[in-house]
C-alpha cells in the first residue's frame, strides 16, 4: 500500500475545504474540483501539481487508535515548490475553518 501527502497553500484553500467535507467513496474529489495532478515517480497515487509539498510514501503500519486509524509511512521522495508557502488549519470560529499561511 502507498499514498501521497500533499501540503497545500492559500491557492488551494477552496479545494482543501471541499476535500475535507466529502467522502471519497461518494464523489470523485479530483474531478469535482478540477485540481491539477501529475504522475508520481514511485507510487500510483497522483501528486497535486499546485501543492507546496508532495510526499510519496509507502505504508509501513496502521495503528487503530479507537475512533480513527493512524497511518505510518516511509517517505520515498519529496517535492518542494519553493515559491509557495504552507497553509495550516488553525481551527474553527463560528462554524468556519480558519487557515493561515506560513
């Protein structure tokens, strides 16, 4: 098993909201958002072209922590878009997510 972790930036804020509000079994998130992807070097999962950082990972372990599962992976390779900052979710206020770029 393998996966990609894509670290977004301000330009992907709407896509982050959408990806976080829909389940992948219900809808094709990539098709709905028209997010741009590119082929990864080592894994089948796509990279997010506009992301600040993309990490190609191989699953090493799944840890059941009760109400969710923690995935632990080995990073096979990483990509950095030096012109972009990192977008972080700072929590919620009045039912809306608060994002900040660093």
